[in-house]
């Protein structure tokens, strides 16, 4: 199936590793020209270099999405390099693992500014570029199942992701007249660099935690970054022109069925 991404320009934030990297590489394999953005100097450039080695087109940029000025420069670099902006993937995010009553205000603000304000900045500037081009576009926000299901000690992250879900719907309504679709992908339990010790470790406590988690999931497996990248690529494609305002859970059925499955 031709997804219609050949020659399209896709801007992906938070690409240095994990889900963002997989998204950038998957879009490139489908023919998109990729702008790999990360706050880490060289993070996006490394991803872009890998894409070019595989025969794709890509550039790496450094940008802090909490700064509107930085986002405006990033979008300008995108258009300067490839002449257009057709797909935005808001992925850059951070987490805080503190209870709401204990989290320092500065830390709460930093999570909200990155995970929610950052998405707002990129969508606002990028959508204006798409409107000026006059041929529509795609915006995909990476949310989380924890925008829907709370998790103790991650209040700032959960609140920000819940905001991302409503931002997605609001943007979908406002940008529909311009043929810009806006959707969110909400990952569940995904094996990334941050949590590989828990999800793939062999220590007894890691095995116990993983077994308990798997009993909570109908699919009974830990997801991979490629599971998220595949859904993002589909939503970025020409196959989804009538899909907007959706929050798609890619979580192995976690939010659909919370039944604990006793094995043995």
C-alpha cells in the first residue's frame, strides 16, 4: 500500500532515542524527508545521518520546544531545507516521578512546559506554515495511556498528557477547514532506553514487576517503539484524510480491559 509520503516533509521532535527515533526512521523508509529535532546537541543529527546512510533525506536540528522563538527557527530551518512542512510529530517529552504533594513547583512547570506547551508551540507555528502552503497537512501528538489512566508519583506527566488529548481535539476542530488533520497516539507500556531494565531485565524484582504488568495486559507483551512508529506513519499517510480529533491507544488492550489474568 502506497502511503503517499514520498516527497512529504515530516518534522519529528524528541528523536535522539526510543519512540522518536523509531518514528523518524519509519517515516523516512516510507519516503518522507525528515527533520529530526532534539534538545540534545547532535541527537537529531545522528538520526539524520543514519537515515541518509540508508538512502533517505534528512537533516538534524537542535531546538528547545519550550521556547516559541526556538520553534519558529526550527520550522524556518525545515522550510529552508525542504521547501515545505507537511507532517508534524510532537514527541519531545520528559517525566517527573514525584507525588503531587511533593513535586517542586519548578519541576512541575518544566514537565508542563515541555509536554504540553511544547506541543502547543510546535503545532501553532507549524500549522500556520501548513495553512500558508494551502495543501493541508498532518499533526500527530504523542500522548500516553496515562492521559486517561492516573499513575501514582507521575502526576505532572499524567496531567500534561491529558492536556495533550484535549489540545489534539481542539486543534482538529479549528484546523479542519484547512485540511489539516490532528490526531494523538497514546502509547502504553513500551520498551525504551529508559525502562529496558524493568521490561527486559532478569533480576528477580524486575521479573516480578514485569509478570504483574503482563497479567494486566490482554496482549501479554511489552510494546516496542516500532509499534508506535507504525501507527504514527499510518496517521501521517494519505489513507487517513477523514480521521481527525482521534486519540488512538496503542497499548496492547490495557485501557480496554483491566482484568487481571491469573496464570498457572
